[in-house]
C-alpha cells in the first residue's frame, strides 16, 4: 500500500498522466533532458572551472567533479603566443580547462589548460579555414620539405612550394616575422595543418595586377626589372605583371642579342607601345624613350652620296655600317667587293673597320638605308672594257679550271682592278678537242689570249687563245645562213659526220640533220672522203663556226622543185616533179661542160 502511495505521489508530482502528445509539457521535458545532457561533463571536453588555489608550481581548478584538478603553472604563464608571458591566475578566476580523466592517480581529476587552448584554437582555425580567411603566423624554422609555422595556438607545416611564387635562395629574412598565411588543409585527427604563403602573394599580385592593368594605356612609362633574357627579347617584371620587350624595341641600333644592352635584375624604365586588354599582354619599348635618330634624315642621306662609317655587325647576307649614333645601313654581300660575290663577308671585312660607303637607296619610314662599299671604288669591269676593246691581246693567270673552260685572273698586279675572265674550252685550239686542250693547262699558269666579248652590266669577259694562232686559223667565213655548201666527210661517228667545208674550216652535221627521212638518218650510209651538199643553218663569224644540215638542204630543194616544176595538187606526182628538176639540173651541168 505504501508503494502505491509513493507511486501516486510521484505521478502527481510529475503529472505523467497529463504528458500526452497534445500536451506541450512533454516537449519541455525533452528539452530539459537534452539540455542537462549537454552540460554533463565528459572526458575530452573543454569546460569552465574556478581557480581555488595557486602555489609556486601549480594551479588548482574546481570543475564540479569529485576533486579539484592540478594544472602546472607553466601551462598558464607560457600559453600565449608571440613569446609573451602572462601572469599566474588568481583565486576565483574563471578559466577554460580540458578534462583528460575524471580520476588520476590518488583520485584527483586530471585537467589541462594547454589542451584547452589548443582545442579552442582548432575550433577557431577550422572556422577560418571554412571561410578561406587569412591567418597570421611566424616561420620558426626549417623541417623536412618545408618550414614549421607557429600560429596562435597551433603549429602548421609550410611546404617549400608554398613559400613564394618563385624559388628563394635565402629565407633568413622570412624567419621570426609575423606574416599572413592561407590554410590549405586541416586534419584534427592527425593534428595536421598545412598553410601557404604563396597563395597570399598571388592574391596580392592579382589585385595589384588588376589595378595596374586598369590604368595601363599605350604611351605609359613604367618601371620594371629585367626578369629573363631570350634571343628575341627580354621579359620585364612590372611588379605584378610581366611585359615583353622585343629585341627590335631595345635600341635604335642593330643588336645581335638583347644581352648587349640588358642584364637580369637591371632596373629600367620602359614605355607601353601596345596593350591587348583581352589577352592582358603588354608590349614594351626602351628605345621609344629616346629621340628617334632617323627623324629628318631624308635630306641628309641621298642616293649617290658617299659617307664614312664603322662596321658594327657581320651577317651571312651582308654587313651593317653605323653612319652615326643610332643610324645603321646594310651593305648587301654583293656590294662589298667587285670580285668577291661568293665569299663570306667575314673574309672581306671585320667589325670595327672604318669603310667608305655610297648610299644606294633610302627608306626613312622603315629605317632602312642600302649602302655599297664597292661603288666607292673604280669599277674594274668598266675600266677593262674601256681600255681593252674586242680583239685586244691580254695576259692573265689561270685561277680555276672547269669542264667548260678556264678562269683567268686579269690585272693581278692591282688588287682593286682584278677581274675574272673566262676562256671557253672550245676557244683553246682550232684542231684539238676541248677536253684534250684543257689538259695542257694547270692553275697558276700564265695564259695569253684575245678579248672576244665583254659586258660591263653582266660583268663578263670572254677570252680566246686559239685566235693567236694565225697559221691554224681558217680564212674569214663568207657564208651566210641559208647558203648551200659542198663539203667533204672527214670522220663518221654514231652521232653524225665531221666534214671539212673549206681549208681550215670544219663543221659537224648531227645525226638528226643527215636526212629528211628518219630511216635515212644513219651515219653509216656515208663514207669518209665522200662529198655531200648541205645547208648552212648557223654562222658565228666571231668564233668562226658554222652549223650544217643535209636535211634542211633536201627540204629546201624539194620546195624549190615544187615551185618551179609544178605541185602535186596539179596532177603531177612528186616523182615526176623531182625527175624533171633533176633532168633540168643535169642539162645545165652538161652545158657548163
């Protein structure tokens, strides 16, 4: 009976019968129960306690457990960051502590102020990590593959790749200095925090870059540092963005390489000459900060005028000559020397050499002046032609021997007037074949000959040696193209007939010219000593050469016969016509007898 009374009293107190689904008091009870569970102290939890005692070594804190916890005093005095010291707490102070165990040795609670601070720090930095916020820290030393960073309450790892946007050789200036970092990774279970200094620098550069680019316009003058040098130019670090300084925009003078004017790390002022806002590319100029030396040169350097200059650069295609500071002209390799067109310019001139040049052509807008060195000297070809007309006997030294002839160096006694003349192989002898005649000569031999042809514009002179042999030379040629000649066969070859037209004058009849009928174009149907009629198809009285054709003679004879004795269209056969013509020719020969 008493048990029922107690139960009834309890039901009355709690009024359980009224806690139904429709009664809000049921929800209030659940909330109270949950709140009480939250305030229940557990191991591994940070709670607030009251300092109840302090001595020289420890602080005693009451957190509502069976006994107070003892915490070393140094955990309070050395808990703050940045090397600062904090005074020991006083009795009655409220402090946050970490419950390690409810009961340690001797039954006392085991508490930690240091771990409480660390837990608070983890919570704070996790929130900052989620917000992608900036945190402050100090690089305190080097560890494997990076550096150790002290944050406010935590230690973090800074990889080498996240120190800066470019490798840093000396990091001593970064140690023990408060600076911003960005948290890249956090793992509370592993106690791992990874931070980046590079991310902060990149963000700063991006902001500065956007600000710089918003104000960039062509013609702006900026300061920068030479970051890198290549064959085609240099990259200039403008602080937050790089610009390209092309080699052609470094100096008004011709440069073989940008390193002639620039060095890495050099501070320079440059002008923005082109900006592409879409690609965010900046083209820079250095020479644009100086006065253009080409301005007003139209009236100074006129074609035909001569000036003195200094050779600055030698290339395969020619040499550059500086006429004045910042003004250079090009001497093309064919304009260096009259007789050295196939020689490399380095064999003719050298850098720093002073030369006299003549202006050939100017284009001030494109900064181009075409020059000539050889035009300042007397043209040896013109001088030779003026003083050695055709038929003049000259003497030279064999310079080179080729299959087609011999090159002679004329006027070797005067280097400025030396020219090369050609003695064709066919002009060496009247009687000997060209290949045989060539074998009689060697380089260095002195050779005399007669000027056959000369051309100043093409710079060509032809010499003949056989023309000096009066006895072997044929008499003057009195034949004209189209004439008919009777000649004697001297030699028969597979390619045709060698015939004598008159004493000392020979000619060659090609196989294709032996007959108008293809079947009869055979050399073996002729005999040595036989006399044949042929037509002159080419005459060169200068070289005393003629070309003959039996085929042309036969065609011409047939044409004349048709014109004189009728045509096949009139009813007469070609045989009748030719027969009548031959009969008439025979009658004429009999009358002459």
